[in-house]
């Protein structure tokens, strides 16, 4: 399984704004610090805003900031919301033309499902606050991170 760049960028955005509690941060600032396309970040920020993670403020002095407490954002839940495909095999898709020919007797399908459940159980043990705290501990973060 492989997470998309969209998820990577979403995590970077949330950590970035989480390091600056209450302060507005622009997409330009995030793009420059993380060397990410502004166009990609705009899509990510839009999705995170619609999902309720970010508050977006328009205008000359606008920007984004966390809308919710970082400790309430479970990484597994965030990944579930940002990613759109967790089918580890073709037969795990909901499309009728990709249904498993072996049906319920397929051991691989059950094993993949259990593995995916374990993956999310592990991710759900961590919060955005955990990621922010780890980032704050990095030597290069002391001056730049509030």
C-alpha cells in the first residue's frame, strides 16, 4: 500500500499550521518552506478546510490555521478522509466488474482486509499533536516554530 502525495501534503500543512497555534499562515509560506507547488497546496488546503480541520481566512491579511485541537485529530482518521482508495487488490474494489471470483473463500482478500485494519489501528494511536511535538523537538525547528 502506498499513500498519495496529497496525504503527505495534508500532513505537512497540518503540522506546519499546528506549529504556529492561532497564527494565520499563508499557502505561499507553506509552499516555500516545504518546496511544494502552490497549486497542489491550494487543493489540499481547500479539502482540509471543507473537512473542518482548517479555518481559512480570505483577503490581504488572510491565511489558514487549525480549526480544531491537534490532540483531537487522529492520523488514521485523517488518512481515511484524505485518501480515496484503500483497495489493496483489484477484488477489494466495489466495482461489479472487479468482484472477487473466489468470493468469500478468498484467503488473500481476508488477509488484506485484516492488514488494512491493523494499519489503521496503528495510525489511530497517533494524533496530530504527537506529530507537532516531534517536529518541535527537531533542532532546525527551534527558531522557526513558535
